C-alpha cells in the first residue's frame, strides 16, 4: 500500500523550536538591555558642550559695574549683587545649544531627564529652569521671546542636593501663552528644536546677593525608548508569527496537493488485518498485486464470520470483458485495472467489511450482519462506483462489473452461500452484465 508523505512543516519542527527559543532569548536580552545598560547622556556643563554660554543680567547702568559677574567662568561660578534701587533685576545663566544657525537647535526627544547639581547661596524662594524651542511657524530670530518657552520652578530647598528633572515636567508658562496668543496646538511643550537652556532666579532681587555655581547639568535618556522597543518587538513577533503561519499554510497546501496526486496510487485497504501482523503473515493472506486479501485470507475471514454466528452477506463481483482488456491493451494495463478495482471497492466499504481477490478478475466482499436489501444496495453502490471509476488515465476504455449477492444466516455455511452468490453472478453475466443479481434459493434468508 502506498504511504502519504508527512507534512513538510513536521520536518522543520526542530528548526522552528530553535528559532522560537532564539527569538524569546533575544527579546529577553533586549528588554534587560533597555532596562540595565547605561543611558546615553550629554553633560551640558562640560567644556565645549555648548556653542556659547553667557550670564543673564539687567541692562548696564552708566558708571556702575554689572550686578551679575563671573567668579570663575571655567567652573560656571557667578554672583549677583543687586542694588536696592535697581529698577529691574535679572540673575542667571544661558547655555546656547544652537550652532552657526541660531534657528537650528538640538532635538532632545531622545532624552527624558535633566540632572542638575547647582550650588546656591542666597534667599530666593524659587529658581527657574527653562528651555527655548524655536518653531519656524511662529518664532522669529529678531524676537528672542518668540521661541516657545518651557520651564519649571524649583524651590530653594530643592537644589540643596542634586536633583533630577523629568523633561515632561516642563510646561509653557501662562504669560508666554497670553503674550503671543497663538492657536492651542502651538502652546504644547516641545523639545524637538531646543536652542537654549537657562537657569535663573525669578523672585524680586533688589538689595540681595546671590551666589551660584553650576557643577553638573546632564541630559539623560535611553538609547532606545521603552515604547519604541516594545512596539518594535511586537511588530517583530507579529511578522515572525505571520511568516510561520504562511510557511505552514504553504507546506499544508503542498502536502494536500501531493496527497491528491498520490490518491490514484493507493491500491487497497485491508480491514481485518492487525497492524502488528508480521511480514510473513501479510505475504500469506494479502494479494500481492492488489493489496487486498487473497483467497486464503478470505477463507480465514469467512471462518471468523461463521464462528461469530452473526450472519453474513456475500457480494461476488467479476469484471466484465476483462480478457478483452488483456488481449487488446496488454497485461500491464490489466493489472492496473485490477489494482484500481480493489481501490474503488475498498473506498466504498465500511471498516468492518472485508474485501479480497478470489481469483483472476473476481473479487469477494463479505459484510457481517446485513439484511438482503442492504446487501443489494451495497452491490448497486459498488456497481455504480465501478462504472464511473477512472480505470484508464488515457481514456481509452471504461470498466463495468457484474455482481452476485447471497446471504448466509447465523450458523449457516458461508461455503454454500458462496456457491449461491456465484450462481447469481452467472445469471447477471447471462442477463447482459453490469447488473446485480440476488440469490433466491430456498435456504437463503432476507433478514439476518
């Protein structure tokens, strides 16, 4: 009997398992790396980190020194000494992040925190950290205030030790929104094109002294944002799953097409033989040409039926004009007809039915516990399947068969029933072939 090939996807099961394990390991490694690897950082207080650095001071008063002066430029250390009668106060430092083009700053979207270490001596209630974002839709180089301002106010006690600010904490101040009166979408914070970063005092400074030293100012952020990593992993797994499903679907389709092509090569199904029968037993009871039971196997099966005393229906069939097939087309074609006959009949039987080649072009079907009408309907079904079966791929001829049906009641001899089925088959041949005849002998029964 021909055997179907296993689906292709089964052959690749081990490689698929390895790929799955590798994917899981890579996913875990990327998640752990995102969480544990050092973040990327930019120390804005380091020499050369910004293109320019200047103090925020009020307008100069003729004949008087500026109230905001460097103590040590290299250490970013400055003081503010504001006279009591100063009309305006300003005290701070600005780091310029743009280069030769003042409209092109740095994109800080990849950073999420700002670490600030500021030594402050004074009594100001608040210190402000602010970013300026240049947006060409409304910002103008001639108006420094037109760059979107985003800031956060820190209390004096907040900077007594290093502090970490989330960039998401920065907001656009109400005074800037009111002053420029832009549509709502322009009033949202953005760190896409930051041109400057400032640290200054926001309270009234008249008559006060303040000393500040910027020790550390570092932007930090992951090399790959968590959301971006998770989205990328999700897309990768979806793509991999789609690839696997597509590959398995193609393998199943190829397997299905292959099985369709191989179905004509299947010769027979054996019903009563156990899977554990050894090779010698198979050779003794299986017809080598057709793959169904031979005469010895049929006789053994009939003996088993008799021992069970359940009654049996015998359907004996003979291929019409088989000698003509051999004479005209050759014995190789005749052998193929016998194989296909066995396959077609087997495909139309129950798992409890038995089929065998009795000899030559004769086949015998034994069905346990059938009624006479059931046996005739089975024979008609087989006759129709044979008449419409594909016996010659070149379409040169068709095949029909004649059938004789006989019943053996419980405890009766199947040998005598076979003789009556043979006589009924002879009548079918004499009546014109391609027909079914039921035995009507006096010892036949119509109900089992």
